[in-house]
């Protein structure tokens, strides 16, 4: 039933003691407004809270379910791991829930989840500094089993998160767009373009946290457009967005690859980066059974001999060759901490600026990107996270990037 205050807000203003007269246009406006309000109320009524009970969730051993005053749909205490909502399918709409973190961790929700290797993941890293810190709320796609927090440092932000108390999380998703609102703030703490490979799937919570009051409303996309807004004007021409790529090869266990390791003709295929220039190897090739390299190749034409600076971002290792000679090699590890490049061992354009020595005419740039990961304990293995690179020229004066021709493999 609609409250009178809601109905009153739809009525035109009039003075007490005067008869209310409405022309047809005004009457039509009132009727349409009432119908919209009724539709919204009906939609809300069709989105009840989802029960936090053992019968509704596939959860790890030790997960607690309880009823408590003030939480009519119950509470789920997820001490670790993933709890999957049974028989749920979510594509677009709104997800709302409350969570109380139990530890400093990547604690949150996965949606559009096809399996453990494919999902969109939004998580809170509850900390006393969250209102000011730039990494307390984060989004990372999970593709081919790789959770790519380290190559999407742009998908994070500060948020008014309570470290030990309850937090209300509202996620609005429409195709490739997502906004996340924390603790009923009017502006989103995250407003991002989704990067996952699935447009529909299940819902799962990740602990350690207590979860309650989950509501799923597929009819409410909060006015989001289907596609993220594109920056005005053409793409930045300094970004290398078109490469030739060669499939992964085994990384050397010691030392660096050399020019003789560069793949030969007929090993290359065309590869286009994401819109900002990210060559995402985790999306293209996924995980590898052993530490590996992927080779990328581009060509530039210089009007004369010169040295050109490029900005580089990468995870985890990179080697740069110009005309067959190595000009740069560097790790960007997460462990040990002392060797991390900013920001915190993640891929970003300010990881490094290097000079490329170019001769007059056409020059070949080859980049090897490695996915070697070292754990906190010092164990070396393929990265379970993202890997890739991005390259941007500081300027293109007296220089031209040569895009591979369709079907080219040189």
C-alpha cells in the first residue's frame, strides 16, 4: 500500500479552500506519475530479501547460519572461502547487501559467476584509513581462473567503510557498466567498465565476513547506460594499441631471453589491446602450466636517427628489444616488497620510462612479457593473477607507428 505522503508528492499544488480543477493534460500527468509510483512499489515488492539459510547456500564447512532479531532473513557467517547462492542467475540490475568484515582481506561478492574461473568480483579491504586510502574498495575481473587485481589498478578507490561495523553495499550493473555505492552515499565509490567474460551467472560471497539483507532486483539498473561513456575526441595516438603476438613459450629459469629466442616468421598474429592500450595476456592466454613469456611486436618509422622515450607498465617481468638488441629488462614483483615498483607492484604507466634508440626508417620493437610469480615464502610459479603490459610514446614527432596490415604475420 502506498503512503499518502508519496501520493501527495505526485499531486499538483493548490490552495486550501479552492476547488481543485485539472485540465486533461494535468490530469494525464498525475495519472502517469501514479502509475510510475505503483510500478516502482510493485517492483520493490518483487525483490524480497534472500534467505541466509543453509538450504539456500553451497558453503564451506564451518559456515554459520542464524536468525536474530532485526535480521528476518537471517545472517551468514562465512569464515573463509566462497559461499554460492543456489539456483541464482544475475545479469543486469541491482544487488544490495550488508556485510561486517571479520578480517583485513579481499572480502565481498562475485556476480555473473559461471564457475570459479569466471566472474566479476567487487571487494572491500576494510581498514581504519578507508575514507582516505585509495584502495579500500576494488573491482577485478576473474577470467580463465586469474583474478586480475594487479593489472587494473585504476579500478579502486576510497570509500566510507567501517572497519569493524556493518557496511551497506549497493551494486548497479548494466551490461558493461557498474557503479558501487557504499553505506548509502549518493555518489558511487566505484564507477567502472566491467571487463569480465560473462554477461550472466551466479552470485557468491567471499569471506571472512558476516553477510545479511541480500536483495537482487533485475529490473533496477539505476539509469545506467549500456556502454561506458567514451572520452571525447580520437584515441591518444601515442598509445601502441596494435601489436603482433606470438603464443606463450617457457620462460628461462635463469638469465634473460635473447634475440635468438624471438619467434620467427609465421609465428605472429594480430593483437589489439584494450581501449587504454593494455595488452592483457591473462585474458588472451590465461594461466600457463609453468612460468612463461609472451612475445609482442610492433614497428615504427623514424624520419631520422633519434632516441624516443616511452612509458611502460607491466606485470610481472618485461624485456624490450629494438632492432634485435635488448635495451631494457626489469621485474615488477609483489614479493619481496622492497622490489615492488609503484604502485605496490601493480601495472601502471609510471612503472618505468625508458629510451628507445631508433635509426632512420623502419624499426622493430619486440617486447617479452613474463608471468613469473614469487610467493611470500619465495616459491616461484606462474602468476595466479593478471599479466600484461602497456606502452605509450611521450611524443610522436618525426615518428610514425605502423599498424600491422590485415592478416599480416611478419
